C-alpha cells in the first residue's frame, strides 16, 4: 500500500504543495521514472546528433566537400529509433504504474478519512477526481518533467556549439531558446492558471450535472422538468466551452511566440553563414548548427504546450490530494495503537465535533453511556447529527474535544480495522454492488463458508427468497441491487452485516424507504437476530415494535435521555 508522505502544515493547500505530495507518492516508482528520463536524454542526444550530422552530410554533398558521415548516420539513426521506442515504452510504463499507486492511495485515503463511504461526497465529483484529475497528472512527468530536463540539457549544448563558431551567435540563439523553452511556458502557465483551474472545476460540475440528470431521470419526467434539467447541463457545458476557448487563445499566442523565437534563431544562423550577422562562419559548420537549432527548438515546443497544461495539473493535484485533507481518525501513530478490547461498553464524554472549522457544531458536549449488551435508540430530526455519531464511533471522523471509549479504552488508541471488527454498521443507504449475492455477502467476511452465508440469510429472513432464485447465491443483483425489491435488498444488506458477527451493531435508519408493514417486519427481524449484542438504533422516530432499554433524543448538540 502506498503511504502518505509526512503531513504538511495545516492551511490552504496550494498547487505546489499538492504536486510535491504527488511526487512523494511516486517514490516507489522512482527507479523506473529515472530510467525513463535517462532514455529520453539519450534519445534526445541521438536526435540532435542525427540532425547535425544530416546537415553536415547534405551541405557536404552540395558543396562538393568530403564529409565522412554515412556510417554515422546509419548508426545514429538506428540508435535514435531504438532509444525513442524504448523511452516511450519505459517511461509510459513507469507512469502507468505511478498512476496506479496514486489511485490505490486515493481509495485508501477515501476509506480512511471522513468520507469513508458514509455518503459525504457526491458521486460525480469523486468520479471526476478519480478519472479526469488522476489521468491529467500523467502530464507532470511525461509533459513537464521529462521535456524540462531535456531542455535543460539541450540549452548549454546548443549555446556551446553555436558559441564555438560565434560567441554572439551563441548568446543570441541561447537567449531565444531560453525564451521558447523556459520563459514563454512560465509566462503562459502563470497567465492561464486561473482558466485551467476553472476548466477542471467546470468539468467536474458538468459530470455531476449529467449524473444527476441520468440518475434522476424518473423523477425529472414525473415532474416534467426535462427542459430545466437539460438547461442546467447546457449551462455547465457552455461555461466549460468558454473557458476552453479562452485557453485556446492563450495557446495560440504562446505557440506563436515560441515559433517566432525559433524562426529568429534560424534567421540569425543563416545571416551568420552569409557573414551579415556576428562573425562569418564557414558554410559547412553553419549548416550543421542550423539543423541542430531547428531540432532543439522543435524539442522545446512541447514545453509551451506543457505550460498551458500546468495550471490544470496543479488544480488536478490539489483536488486529488484534498481527499487526505479531511478530518482523520489517525491522531495516534498506527504503531502505538492496540487491538480493540473484548468489553463492548461504550462511553462518550463531552464530545465536541463539527465537519469543518467554518461549519456549526454538530455535537457540543455530547455525553452518552451504552453498557455492553444494551439496546438503545438515538432519535432526532435530519441534520441533528445522528449519522455523524456513527462516523465518530467507526473512527471515520475525529472529535475536536472529549473522549469516546470502548471497554474503557479510548478509541483513538485502537486500530481502526480492529475497532470495525467489533462494530457492524447498517446504514440508511447501504449499497449493494453490481455482483452476485455471494460476493455482496462476502464483503462482510471474506473467509465465510457457504454454511455461514446461508445462516446469515436465515437470520435475516431472506434465505427462502434466495433459494428460489434460479442461480441461488450466484444470482447477479444488478446495479444497486435493482433485481430485488427494497425490502429484499435491505435484508441482503442485513445478512451481510450479521455475517461479521460483530458484538456491536449500529443501525442507521435501517428501514428507510420501506412501507409501514415491511418496516415493522424488518424491525421485528432485527429484534430477533440482535439478541445478546449491543444495538444502537439511529432513527427519526420509533414504530413501537423495537425492543429498547433506553432512548436519547439529540438536540442542540447534546443528548436528552428518556426511559424506554
């Protein structure tokens, strides 16, 4: 697993800090990435040598001078082709591996942070970060680092060779090359930073809007809102197009400036050959410098394009790294954390928590005591913090003050994996994957036997339904469990939760979306299968069929107790 570099100082994340974090995450592929750079430099050297030797050979033929270059051309030409292919193959392979490491780290950070599958992020935004933003970051290495290092090597070589014939020519060509390879890309990167950043955000917004349109098509048609929703998509698309047009204009200007620099350099070399600029240089040597100059400026053209993309890469890096900037439960080094105790007594004392510094307190001195084996309910309206309590108990978020203990041990000192083996969670929006019933169940306990699976299905009162399906446990559920009814899907999710055999169960609005009768049947099943476990039922209201020892109502960040 790729680990996160040492935490940076708190504060707003800058593009450069994000890029440094990305480079640090690529250290595992450092040898391969360095090998790609070495091959790129060798391919560049052979390419420049090929152009200069070709120029000398051509000039020699025209002028009737003998230039022994035929064999050299063959070897240099073949070497350039081989090295170019090897560089592309090796560098791209290293980059694909580095991007794979980055995606693994992204998923790991998402799972370990405050967004740990609890529904605190929008799917379209996550998709944009995972696909577009991480995909954009291949340009950091392939379009910026490699061409920049090649330009840094080309610059002194070009200046020295040109200055050997004429010092003034060397200075002029060197200045023009620096302008084309370094100054213009830097200027365009600075001037287009805002536009490229806006493009990244507008692209993410467009994806979110399109996913909303597709995902909510049934409701949109039911309310006759097709025109309004389509207008939202068109507006998002138009905003993206306007930013892309502005960037295209800057691209045209930057390319024109780089091209003009190259043409002036070529013109200066031609004038020097004719004795009209600087010192007169021999025609044969001058043609060699001319071909070398053309090749050098062509290789630098990639940096102009990279300058345009630098802002997008910085914004993409920031959006990817921001995933790890969420409140984290890892306040104690993992090496110092212990396994969860056997005692399941939960005590919450004076907890203060909010999702961000600029947002109101969710809990302001919350205190609860849940003895081992107790069955309690946490009630309250939407937004009062019921699901936030689940996030805190699962170490998906960290309180700013106060303590949460399990068996007398502060959960900040308990390993997250060990804690989550002791606490099972059934949410109001439990996801069923587009896979078989078997695969969905094994998510809770991968080593479970077939007998274990059927026992969990029996406890969830869904075994008979599964047996009657054509393929039984190997029945494909479809996206979101679409092939099952809402009640059946919820019972499959319950079976998956029961399969964990965790002694503590958090039931977060477990009957959401079910009709009244199905809800009561489902809750009666819960009463039966959770005997002997600690049960924390989070709900808006009670139906009257729950078996509870105590009830709390959340209000103004604190819990008010009532006898069940």
